[in-house]
C-alpha cells in the first residue's frame, strides 16, 4: 500500500470537504435504514393492532408519530442523497485538480531521460486512466468502507443496548466476517490479476494506437493482418481475465450478502425469544432485522471497489516510478538574490543521465547581469542539457547551479492548438494587444497575421500546423521575448529562419532586451545573436 501513500497524503489535504462528504453519505445510509426499520415497525404494529381489534380486544395505535417519522426519513434520504452527489462530485473534481497539478509538478522535476523513455500512448495512459484510478479513491473506496464499518458498529451497539448482549455477540460473529469478505478477502483474491490487467490494457492501447498511426507502413510491409491479430489476441486475453476477476468478485459479494442475511435471521430468531420473554414488544422484534437489511445496500458497493484496488495500486506505482524526481548530489537550480550582480552561476556542474557517462563534467560559468553569452558546440556536446540546468528544469548530478528567474526557449518548438493570442499570452498573461503586435513586428511575423481575417485570434492548429517550421519558431521566440524574467535562455533560437530575417530579429532583440541577461546556445556564432562572450563546448 505504500504506492498510494503520496496520493493519499494529497487527498487528505482537504479534511473539511472529506468530512462533510462522509457525513452526507452517512446521513443517506442512516435515513435509508431508518426508513426501512420504522416502516417495518409500523406495518407490524398496524397488523397486530388490527388482529387485536378483530379478536375483540381493545387496542390503539398512534398513526401520526410513526407516519411523520416515515415521511421525515423518506424526505431526508432524498435530500441527503442529492446533496451528497452534488457535493462529493465537486470534491472529486477538486481532488482531480490537486492530483493533476501535483503530477505535472513531479513531471517538471523528473529527469528528461525518464520522460523521454515513455511513448505518447503510454503518457496518454498515465494522464487519463492512471489519474482516473486515483481521483475517485476517496468516493469509491475510502468513504464507503469507513462508513460501512461505522454503520455495522452502530447496529451491533444498538443490539447490545436495546436487545441483548447475546444478540450483539451473534451479530459481531456474522457481520465482521461479512465486512472482511466484502473488502480484504476480495482484494487479496483479485489483487495480482487486476494488477497485471492494468499493464496489459496499457500494452494493447499502445499497440492499437500504433496500429492506427502506422497503418500505411504496416500495409506496405504486408503486416496489417498480423498486427491486428496480435491486438485482438491481447484484447481477448484481457476479456478472459476480466471475466475471472468478475467471477471472484461476484462470489465474494454473494457470500457477504448471505452472511448479512444470516445476521437478519439471527436477529429475528433471537428477537422472537426476547418477545416470548416479554422483554420487547412485537413490532420491536422486526425493527432490527429490517434495519440490518439496509446493510445490503452498503455492502454491495464494497466488493467491486476493492476488486479494483489492485489496479489502483498499479496505477499509483507507475506514476511514482515514471514521474520520480532524479536523485542527485547537487542542489539543483536555486534563485540568486537580486542584488548579487550575477544572473547565472554554475559551479563545478556535472550533468549525467542515469548510469551513462557524464555529458559535462565540472563545468564553471558566471554570467554577470546584463551580459549576453553565446554557447557554441556540435550535436551531442551537451548544449540542450546545459540549457535545461540553466533554466532549472534539470538538476546537476553534482555541483551547484544558481540563477535569476528565467524564461526558456527549448530546442523543440511547442505551440498549442489554440489562437495566436492565447499562445503568446503564455509568456506574459497581462500583455495588451499592442504589446503582442510589437513583439510580432520584432520577429517579423506582424505582416503574416495582419492580413489574416482573425488577426490575433487566428487559429494555429495542432502543434502550429498552420505555420511553417520557421514561422512556428518565431512565434515561440516571441512568446519568450514577452516574458519579463531578467534571464533568458535561448536554445537554437533561429532554427528554420533565413539569414536575412535572422539578422533583422537579432538587431531588434538588442533593443527589446536591453538590461536583461541572455544565454544563447547553438551550433555556430552566426546562428545566434551577437554576444559579449562566446564559450565553446568540445
């Protein structure tokens, strides 16, 4: 269960909402059981009164008090269930937000080689199925199990106080095993099977997506049928294992319900003995057995939830593994005090990924505030890795990295499927339209969108598909130039931009970024803006 601990800690950061949600669920359960119990008592009391009157015996029954109680429980159950659904679903959405934010924070701190180790379909599985398995953990598992145990304890206590200690002991002997069968036993019987099913579903989902994406290549190679047959075999195996897990869950559910019904029979039998001893009245005999029947609704939710717990553990384990922060001896990129006179300091920084040889070893660099530095190196020299350490996205394996708040242009151009304005405002959310047009003019893209009907609201398409590679690169550069951070790290800022446009943009950047510190990385000096100092990586 240790895989769930980080996520349970996150869930229980909202104790007030969880407590109120649990109270609403408890109110719904108690109202339903109260409605059953009081209705059973009322029907029995009415029947006995009728029999006594038919036999010529004087008898009376107050119809108004129990009738009012029945109406109260009926209305309370409806209101409590509605309030519980609205409130707890809102809570689940809030927990989903917390989980996603925490997940992306952990992703931002994880090593790049860990993130790159997973393919797109696998990340899709992490961000959808695995997160979904965690966000309903409270509503599906924790709250029902806790409340089932509480209601069971309340009924046993009621039996001991108002009936007899022997009856309370009998209910304890039957209901506690029923609770364990519906929770712990079903989890133990399905844990390994469901755990493996989660990985199997991810594999078949990945294969199906790759089958669709690579359909042309599979057709050209004549392997469409074989690959489709592989996907079908995997899906068939998953279906068979699902059937096995459902069968085990069903048996446990049936056994738990049989044990609850045994408790009902026991309460009725011992209640009749107490009636014969004139310890309780006839209508009270049926009060507890009917209330116990209400437990069937509570217990019926548990087996399915605990049968899925193995899959939830698998999802949590995968997220913990794939989103783990890289352990290293270095403290990472810390922010410098604003009056230090330096924008960036790297002291004996070593960059290493996993067990591979270091990309850079014992690298030192100090960049005073306002200086422009070019870092030149061939492919594989470690420029992008160094840029991520400078920007604070990677921790050095050893050494120390300190910096001012920074904006980072990654080597890969990333634009979102949204409007031009929405993509630019990521760099500076409070920017006015005039600011956006100014920076577009700087990167020689203003004319491109002036003639568009929607202008700043022009839709860029998936990953900027409506733009050429050079145009997309300039939009990404404009987004970073809008940012007000005092330090800019630019990795290959002019990829796909012709030399004339590049020189024009570089000249404009000097004025736009006056007073700021810029570290630009690339293959050659001519591919970077003019700088005060050039460093070559071998």
